[in-house]
C-alpha cells in the first residue's frame, strides 16, 4: 500500500477487526489515537489502519544479502515479505520461511540488495526522437515520462524524485505507478520549479542552444519577492508536492522565504543554484543542492555545518562537455547564450567538490538529470553517475550506500526505504553478480521487487 489509496476496498472486514483492537487499547480508551500509519511519501498523511495479515508472503532464499546497513554481506540469507513490507531478513539459520509462504524465489548465487534511488530526474524531459514535435504538449510529456518510468524500474531503480515537471505530469505518473496502472518506480515529486522572472527555468532562450523557447510551457512558477515565493510554495504543497524545488538566481530574502515556508509546512526544499546563491541557500537551510555549479570555496564547509545534502548530477554536465546532445541541437562544450549560466563547465572541479564534500561527511546522493535523448541515455546514465562518484573517491560500498540508504535519508524516507530490514517497504533489487566487487554488476538484473511485488523477472543468461 504505497500511499493508502489502492486496494482500499479489500480491507474493510479486516479493518473492522483492527478497529476493535484499537478501540480496546488503553490509548484508545483514553481518547489518544494509536500511532498512525501514514502514506509512504514525504508528506506522511495519516491513513486508516492497514491489515497486511492476509496479503501473500513471498520469500527470497539462499542468496547473498547486502542489506544496506553497512555490515558484511550475509551469505545463505532469507528475505521474507508480506504485502508491501519486509517481515524478516537475515541468515537462513535464524530466519525461517513461514509455512504459509505463497512463493519462494531461489536466489542461490544471486545478490539481494535495496532498490536503487535516483534523486534527480524529470519525467518530462526529451527523447532524441521528439524534439520540436512534442516539446510543449503536456500529454506528450506524460507519454515519454511513462516510457522513462519503465526504463528506470527495469534497471532496478525503484524510487525517484522528479524535481521539475510540466503541469502535473510527475504527479500523475506517481499515481499511475501507485495504482499499478503503469510500470515504474515509486515517485516523489516537487511540483513546479519556482523561479524568478528570467531565472533558471524561465529563460527566454533555451539553455545551451540559444533558440527561443515557447512561451508558457507550464514547467515553472515564476515569483517575485519573498511573499510571492511563499505563495508559490503554498501552491505546490496544495498541489500535493512531496518536495519544493527552487532555482537561482533569486534574492536572499526570496530563497529564505521559500525555505522557511516549505519547512513550516513540513516539506523539504531542493535548489538548482550556482556561485554565491548556493551559499545563501545553504545558510537558509535548504535540504538538497542540485548540481551546484561554480561553487565557492566556502560551500563545502557550509554544507557540513548545516548538514546539507549534495546531489551533484555530474553526468549531465559531462555529456555537455563531451558529446553535447546532437538531436536537440546542443553543441559540445557547455552552456551558451544563457544569462543564468555565465561560467565554464568544469568536470575536474565538479569531481573535486564531490571529493571534498565526501571527505567532510556531507551526504551525497545519486541523481542523473539527463535532459535529452532519454531513450538511449537511460538507464546507463545512472550507472555512469555511480562511476563518477567512484572517481571522486567513494568506495564501492559508499557508492552503493549513496544509491540506497543515503539516498533514502536524503529523500526524507530513511525510515521506510533504503535498507532491507523488517518493517521497511519491500523495494528490492536482485542481481546475478556481486555489486560490491564491481558496480557494473548492478546491470545484471535478475529480479526487481517494488512495493512487495515482483515487477521484473529475468532468466539467467
Ligand atoms: Zn534538473
């Protein structure tokens, strides 16, 4: 039950039984509600009690378990799931497979780990074969978003954060996955990007090509002054956003107002920023920095001080430097013609900042943010991003942590996602080779389990 919406009708009888239990409990007798279950998203809306006791039980047996908590892998492990939750995980000797198990998956020779997390995607971004034709149609954006969702889940990416969408496309994909209408990862979304007039996301010319952008493409909420930035935040929260995404340039007052408003409503904030704007946002308490470019020498120390998370999306910029995006007409070398990116793109500097941040103990998340050619660049972009983190000095275990547990914590979902432990949501990747030995082994997908359901199943090669 991802968000307390689907399968609702099936629980009525059991819900009554559970209600009787709640009523009989001392807390209920004193008028105190028992601890609520909540939706499985960042908003944590209370939902009625959920009874999973009659949901099917699925067990993975005899595999090597990398539970994501940082300990040594457990060989001959068992993972037991019921409904959308993990019931038990550990060595076979101490983790029995319940007799009522509906399905046992023999994972002999396989590796069981938490599903991967991508903290920076845009479902509505372009493919190579739709430039110009579909650019400004929300319906077309939803079509390509649906295709991207399938690419991601097939690669074992079981949760993503969409940080800027057209209209309500990301929300509808989230709902479609949630209700099992479409095949895709668990979605968290940030509503529309909040920008100042002409700021990043509201440029008159398209970033990097200099071509004129179509007006009113529905991808941003332009705001002026602190009160309007607060209002823009409230609109996104009203529209069911899990996160808020803002962009530079903006004034210190606007950035601080947006962050304060979001935090007062219990919603975290991501910023796409550069230069001194990054420092302003960190000081104002922003939760994640999305590929902060042209970082100051103070930024990493500030991130450490304010416990800010860092999502560098190195690959998106490396693509600009090395290949451009030919179908989109974006040349090799960097950003051109744009007022909000007036500095060179510097791969060595990006890697150096990630290395510094990692050494300083800053949480580093995996995000891809590929803007074009999604049909051929995903899911490779995700695995390339992992390689860049390795280049920046993270060990394989640290990279895997960034892709799972740390990513979940950054997402504000650390209590429900990111590790394989009893009580957590069953989002699991099973591979044919050891990802700790070689990150490229993540690509040898055998099973993907999302929300307790086996959604990808591949034969041994
Ligand atoms: Zn982005």
